[in-house]
């Protein structure tokens, strides 16, 4: 068994975003019933329902923990069922939530050397006491087993793999090195229960569906996939920015090589979008875009949803 808690599905800033007055944010802020509010993208996974592992630590992590009872303390004066955090990149919306976990609990942070270097270069992350919070380097294509808080192995094995993407915005240098499939910059994850083989893929950021990535995820029972924008020039059309989705390192849902059609040909059991930007009209359940998404067999789940494999 693998239990998956969907902690949040929105991109950076969440829905509604604090300073955004777009139509989707207005709907969510007003509580129209058809545009659920969403915190920033993260999930939690467990093989036994007792020990949980986060995939990315969003800035909304404190509220996500409070909203999901399986992540609450269970005994003693101080306790947490969170045994580890797997980081897929060094973006703010993937690492900022680590600062929420600074009150003296033992867990492990798993990340590629590039991401761990981001933490090491920013002394604020030293509030995570290294005597209790280990930082374990992971490498692409090398399986690793997630450890319980006492250091013993859990039943969950993970294989990280490189996907096309870009460096975090705050690390951009304005050169071609900001983009591409640089080793360790943007990771997808294959998460598997070693005991029974239940498995799924997590790809929260992806600039293109390469042949290798398509082959890897084809036929999977479940894939969480980058759903940042509906169309590539969405931010420009909304008058909220000058960058395309491609410039931000994300595939769009529709258009040439859009993810809805591209992954729809791969025989995947369940396809779930996450990291969905606040401007994306699929957040509004009554929109034509959301209905098209659903007809194509895709899901956009509410925060707090649970999946069992």
C-alpha cells in the first residue's frame, strides 16, 4: 500500500495569491463554491499510515499539517509523524516550508547536491539543527530508501530522474545555462513500495515531455504532473506578466505538445495535475477549460484529498 495525501495543488503564491486580483483569484477569495482555494503544491506519502514523507516543503506547510490529521503529533509533549522531506528542486515554493520544521524534530532532508547546496549557501536553513535533521544527498537514477525517524528503513524506495526545467528564479544568470535539463536542477520522482510494488510518479515541474520521460511514465498507475499554465502565453494574455510558460520552465496543458494530449497517449491510469498557477482557468470548476480537462481524463484534486495504491 501507498497512501498519498494531496497537501496542495497550486503553484507559487497559492490560490488566491495574496496580491492578485485576476478573475480566478477573485472567485476563490469570494468562496464561490466552484473555485476551491488551494495551497502551494506538495504531497505526503506513507507505506503504513504512521510515518509520512513530504515531497517538497511548500511555504504553506504549517497550515497543510494542521489541515491533515495524519500529520498531527500523536503522543508525548513533542512528536511528528513526518520522517523526511524529498526535494525536487531549489525553488522557493519547494524549500521555504523547511523553516516551519525547525522546532526540534528528527527527520531527513533528501535532495540532489545542487539543491542541498542552495540550503547550505543560505544560513537561515541552519535553524534546522544538523544534529537532528540530516541532509542526505541523492543522485539521479540511483534508488534510495526513505528512512524512518529512528534511522531504520521504511518500505518506500525512490528513484529520482532529471527532467527538462530551469534553475530557480533567484539563481538565474541570464544565460542559456538557466534552462535545459541540467543534472539535478529539476527532478521527477518514481516512488515505490518495496513490499508490494505499488508505485507512482511525481513530476511537479517539466519544460518538455522528452521521449525518455514518456517511455518512463507510460502505463503508470498514477502520475502527478506539472499543470502550471493552461496555455503558453496565459500570463501575457492576463496582463500579469511578460513571460511565457516555456520561459518559466513549464509545459502548458494545451497547444503544440501540450501535456493533456501528450500524456493522454501513454496509457496512464490516473493523471493528476498539480503546481497549477492562480491564473489557470481550470481552477474554476465551471469553466470550459476545466470541463475539457475532465473529459480528457485528467484530475485537479482539492487540498486534503487522499489516494491509496
